[in-house]
């Protein structure tokens, strides 16, 4: 029997994921607080744990809905997420409805609203991402969530269009279609070009799933996909899931295949994770003159053909009727709902996408957590080793005369002096380290990248041929990759130098055997290469007149440049973290060793001066040893609490699945 509340299928998966994030944040917060109390923490450790907590706090899960127009995209969003309003919330009717990319999300602490970015902002060359930081550029309309009718009326704004002259449309980077078969903006009856009135829309609305971090991206049809490069280059590739909607009555059309290959389909060798195909409008195949088995066979044939055309597994294709699903939920009609087959799609959304997102978050925070745990274990291990060495040293003094004790004191003083000379060498190494890091930062310098961007833009503007434009862009990508590779080489040199320093300290002073981590640029290079591949693919499909080609290519390239700049920004931040952590374990060990040498010298001095007895000092060390053992036990308990949540097994998901069949 189906669950009384079908949307719970999806909600339970999200709740399990949200609960996982909260549990992990609580365990990490507890560990951070305890480390500070125990004086085990330092600035680097605090920063890394704060970075983990920030990742868990600001976590969003993006699901994009993509289709050619009139495939029932907005209706599907209404059916899955907004049936509780009792009617259609997002505009959904025959023909083109969603004219601009629309994000549906929840922003805590702000009133429900519709924010609209005017289409004219395309002329500035500024990206949508940058415009998010300029609230005054957006038109804001309040949403009355208590009145669905008023809310529907306000949301109709996202369907608005305007008519402008061809020259102005081309200045904004729109391609004007001369024939019905071409993709691009259409000429209206008045001879002007019809374009969307808005460039981007953000709907801020309270909803159980949106409140837990879900963000829905509703995209317009093929025309706007090609015209808004940021959507195709940045938003769709970074979505955790993409639902590609086809119409069962039309099957897979040529324009559908173009959208799939150009914007959604995964590259060779990539997993099909998070790419679901929805065969909508199966109710168009329902026929009173055919029995249900015949209809089912027809739907199965459509699934098979769709999977074949898009080169994906059949289990990734979900036949549904969004319209009947919405009707079934609004009327609470279990029979219609079952025939709509929406529940299988909701189940796939929850069971595939949520765990995949959790894997991404886990990968993002695991490195930080492992480094912090390793560093803490190292400190405690060194403290334990130091105490035992000190106890052995004092044990060897038992029954010895004052001359022997004095000799021992001289030896410890000599050890301390040797160590302080090593420290001076360490400080000199720091100076070389600083010079080497400056070279690394020169390769990743954003000002240098901005100079390259300006130069490329200038060359593009003076280029008179498409081939010339393409060469400029290829050179930009090539330079970005070469610079990143030079940064990788420099990072390797820094690592090799630090390995030498670590080894020397380990040999001379018996410090713990630690290996400095590496700084990899593989993912940045992969991302730049992915951008270039998408860009090349786009350029192959461009066959426009000269003026349009320049406007569109420049607009598209600006988006590529913005993304490359963001990659470099991320590389700078990651290099910062790496450079701090490569020194941190060494500095912690050096501090601990200094404390230990002072303690040894102080102990022997006090025994020599007869201000303390040997037994009192040994007893004190035994108490310190017991304290460190307790500290180690407490650390492992807290580490276990964190790791148990990070290595979350499928139990949460199993509970969610069990809830569906209850």
C-alpha cells in the first residue's frame, strides 16, 4: 500500500541527510571545544575545524530541471514540491512559460519574495554570480504565501517578454533565428525580436525541503540555454542532479538530443550519477480503446528507445504524468497518483541524489578531519614519549651521587643548546620556505590572471575572423593550464624541502616520523579542461553571421573566464591551507620538545638543589603520565564520535526507504 503522504518519500531522505549534517556538526563542535580546553589546539587546527563546520552549515543541494519548451518542466516541479498549495504555483501552461533561469530556494531570516534581474544587465559583461552581491540591481516583489492565488499572480512575472530591435538583441548576445527550424530568438509580428524581460529569477519561499538546503533550478528552453552562457557553463555542471524532461507523446526529438549532448550528458568515463531522464505526459498514451497492458508495453518501448538515443541505462528513465501526479496529490486520489508513476521518480531523487551529495560533503571534509586527528594523536604520542623518557632519566639517578646528577644536568643543558641551534636553522628554513611560497603565489596570482584576461579580451576585440577569436580563446586556456602546472611543480619543490627539514629533526632529536602532505592541482586542471571541452563543443555548433558570432562568443567567453578565475581563487585558498598545514605538525612537535627539555632541566636542577626529592618528581611525572593517558582516551572517544557520523552507513537511508513502504 502506498504511503498516505507521498512527498514524505523524498522528505525522509532529506531529513536523514540533514540529521547527518547536524550530528556531524555537533560532534566536530564538541571535539573543537575539548581540544581548546586541553590546550591541544592551535590557530591552524581551529581554522581547519571551522572550515569543516562552515561546509556543513552552508551546504546546499542543487537539482536542475532541464527541457525544451512545452515538455511539462514547471508542472513536474509543481507536482513534486508544491502540491501542498492545492494548485499550480509555478506558471505552467501550453507553450513557453519559464522564460528565464529560475532558482527556487529558502533564505533563512528573509521574507518570501521574487527577485528579478533585468535582461539589460547582459550588456555589462557582469555575471549573474557577481550581481548577487548587488541587491539594488534586482527588482524585488513580496510573495504572500498565505494566498496561493496572489502568489501565482506574482510568479507570472517570470513568463514576461519584451520586444526590442534586432541590433539591441545582438548587442546583448542573443542569436536571432531567421527560420522556424533554427534555434534562437524569434521575430514577433511587429518585426522586433522577442526576448525574456528578465535575465534571472530567485524565488525565496519556505518549504520543508528548501529549508533543509534543497535549491531547485528551473531552466528555460533551448534558446535561453544557448544564450545565457553562465547557465550552461557554471550552473548546470555544478548541479548535484539534473532531471532532463522529454514528452512521451513526442519521443526524443533532434533538439532534445542537442540539449542532452551539449549541456547535460556526462562525458566519456564519467559516472551517470545524478542524471535522470523523465519521460513526461504518459497520460497522452492512456487510451480507453486499448487495455492497460498494451499501454504499459508502449511506455516500455518509449523507455527503451529513449535510453538507446541518449546512451544511458533504462533504469535512469522514469515515465511519469506530472499533470496527473499533481491532480492525484491535490485530490488525494491514490489511484491516479499510482498511475502517474511519480513515486518511483521521487524515490530515485531521494535514494540516488542525497547519498551522492553526502559523498561530496564527506570528501570535502575528510581531508581536514584526518589531518587534525593525525596532528592531535602525534602531539599526545610525543607527550607520552617525553614523560617516559623523563621518568627513565630520573629513575637512572636513583642512589647516584651529586656529581652524577650535576653531569646529567650539564647533558640536558647541552641538549637544550643543540636544539636551540637547530631552531635557528629551522628559522632560516622558514625564510627559504617564505621565498618558495612567494614563487608559488606568483603562479596563482589573480592580478597576473586579470592581466591575461584583459590582453585576451583586447586581442579578441581586434580579431577579424572566427578562427582568430578561437585562437585567442585557445591561448587563454593553454596559458591557464601551463600556469597551474608550474604551480604544481613549485609545490612539489616546497614539499621536498620540508621533507628534508622534517627528516633532519627526526634524526637529530627523535621527533615523531611525520610526512608533509602534497598539494595537488589535478582537479583544477581537470575543471579547466572540462571548460575548454564544453567551449570547443559550443564553438563547433556556432554558424552565425560575423556580428552575432562576436557578441555571442565574447559573452560565452566572459563566462568561461569568470569560471577560470573562480578556479584560480579556489586554488589560492587551498594553497593557503596547504602551506599552513605543511608547517603546522613540525611547529607543534618543536613546541612540545622545547617544553619537555625545559621540564627535564627544571626537574634535575631541583633535585640537585635538594628542593625536591627524586620520589616527589617521579610521582609528579606519574600523575602527568596518567593525565596524558586520560587525555588520549578522551581524544579517541571524540574522534570515534566524529568518524562514526562521517562513515555513516546506509542505515539512515534504509530507515527512509522503510518509511515509504510503511
